[in-house]
């Protein structure tokens, strides 16, 4: 059944001059059907380098927006419009404008996991991979970091910078608790513990490495460890096992599931391509400001 669906997707891709991007947290079969699998910014950058006219983004809404920002001449489709991000929804451009009035001298650093309109209000964007490098590059004495308080706290601990945190967080990473790590360390004493910087500080304190999804994939390939305890959304386990068949990957918690990331299916990809739905387009006005914050980040480096 899956093979037939993948064949249909291949035919439609050719007809529509389309490319399929899948985030590391997507369902395994969706990752397998994609042209590129990776983190949100990496995927949008790869799409911008292709001659594809249509981008089918298998991720969540803010990721499709980022693709629209970087690829304004391409049609960006999100196979399920309900695939949103709870953390991105915890902040709006209007709320950020109000907060900026409270801290007029603060530089605003915006995590890429946020709406395009929020990016447009920031001074610079960051990813989980380069957040430390971006904050280190800022000369302002105060930094307003939005929307992920846990990533912000991790960055503050690494840089020593004075930072103001927006009270946002990723519900999926927040479900990972210290007890989960401690039990697995007892069960797998030789395993290395790798967690995402969106995790709680008390979880990060128990980790051997704190890495973005892209960083985790690279670490898995280069590390001598044969067992790795993985503290992030469990969708990435599929890719890790595919790329490293001789290593064992243990999810920290089976509860670390983002339901929005699991909404997209092969059938929805087919429908999206057949009917050319659902388009995600960032307005030119917002794009102009948002691309400036992204370009400032890229000038500093990915991390």
C-alpha cells in the first residue's frame, strides 16, 4: 500500500515540478517519501537552491512560512493546515510590540520556531543550533529572547548575557522529565544522553550533549557510542536508526510526541499535490522585515 502511495507521489512531483520536504519529527513513511529530511531552516534553504516550482512542506505552519520567506517565487503547500506549533502560537506580533515598549533598549532575538509576523518584529533570528553564537554576537546589554524560555535559559547559561525570557515553551519537550533520564541511565549505563535545548534546565543538566536535531543526527554518525538516549521528539528515531543501523537509539519518553507533527500522511501529500492545497504565503510587507532578521542570522552563521 505504502509503495503505491509513494509511486503516486513520485508521479505527481514530476507533473507539478514539486519537491517534498520533511522535518525530522515527521512520520517515518513521510520521511521516506521526502526529497530532503532535516530541520526547518535547513529544508527551506535546500528548497531555495532547487529549480522546483512547488514546495510541499511536511512540517508545521511556521516552517512553511519560513519556506515562503526564503522562496517567494515558489508555491509553498502545507498538506494539513491544522499542523501548527503550540510554542509559536504562544506569541504574536502585537504582544511582542508591547513587550518591546517595556524594554526599549533590549535587542530582540527571535527563535525560528515562531510566526513570520513575529520574526518581522525582531532584530535577529536564531535556531537551536546557532542561538548561543547569535546571542554572543550581540553588543546590547539586554536581550529579549522569544518565544522559548527554556532555549533562552540554556543560552543565558552558556553566554552569561542578561536576558529577558518570553514565557513560551514546547509542550512536547516539556514532557521530558529528569526521572526519565535517570531511569534510562541506570538501564543503559554505557549510553550517552543527548537532549534538545528546548528541554527543561533540570533535564539539560543530566545530558552529555545538548544538540539541535541536525546536531543530533551528525553526532549519531560520528560518536563512538553504541547506545544513545535521545531526548527530543521521537520522530527523529526513525532517521537515526535508518542512518546508523549498528547503533541503538533509546527514546527518553514515549510521551515525547508532537501530535501536530504526526498530522501529515502520504494520502494528504497526494491530495495536496493533486488539488494544489493548502498554500502558505507570507505577505511582501512582512517578508521584507522577516527576511532581514533571517539574513542577519545567516551572516553570523548556523552554529
